[in-house]
C-alpha cells in the first residue's frame, strides 16, 4: 500500500509539473505582447531563463517517471515473489499476486501508452528548446561579443536542453529491459 501511495504521489507531482509548465508558457507568451517593443525584444535574455526553467521541469518530470518505474519494478520483481512465498504458493503464473502490475503491458498498447505518456513530458521540453531558438534568432545574438551573463545563460540553456535527450537515451536501455521482463512474465502465463 505504501509503495502504491508513493506512485500516486509521484503521478501527482508530474501533474503539478505539467501545470507549472503551462503557467510558464502562458507567462512567457505575455512577454511578446506587453510593451512596444515587447519585453521579449527589450530583454531577450529572459527567454533563456524561461528555457532553463522548462528544462529543470523536464528533468524533474523524468526523475519522477524513473522513480515510478523503480517502484513498479520492485513490486513486480521483489515484493510479489516474497508475498507468494509467504502465502505458500510459488506457482508464479497460475495464481499471481499483484497481477495488475503487468496486466496492461502488451504489444501495441504498451507502445501507445509510452507515446501518450511522452506528451506530458514534451509540454515542458519542447518550449525549452523553442525559447533558445527564439532568443538566438530574435536577439541577433553575437557569439563573438556577447555579454558574459547572457553568454552563460545561453550555454546553460543549451546544455540544459541537450541534457534531457542524453538522459532519455541512457534510460531507454533500463526501460526496455523492464518492459521486456514484464513481456516475458505475460507470455509465460
């Protein structure tokens, strides 16, 4: 029960991160509408700050997702086996405790679920990249003679937006391994 509550809490955190992303996007759009010239044109470095915030939200979202997978994997691989041993039934697939943990992991449904879940993640990530490009093309950013603070913000935002795909690639192996394990469990039933 405690692990399931942790998973629900992590899902709630992810939903809050989506709400924060939408609020930041709405606020940053207002940077283009107020003032003449707009605030975004007067102080374009603000777009880099927004990009950094969105990258941080994306990383937090990814971290929560990894923690959810860790707890699900623990339920499936460790706790289920211990409980089945305690109740005296080790016939894994005839009578399986915690069967719901792997019940919805089948074929195209798994692929669709992964694509659908990435939508929440992309709400924060895509704007983090877009704001870097908007800054670069709208501010006439000069790499040769930039202000040091703006240069630090630019490279920080660029690294933040590149860090996310690197983290995704590094975790793809883990995620595929997890679902491959669940796929074996389902097929052997």
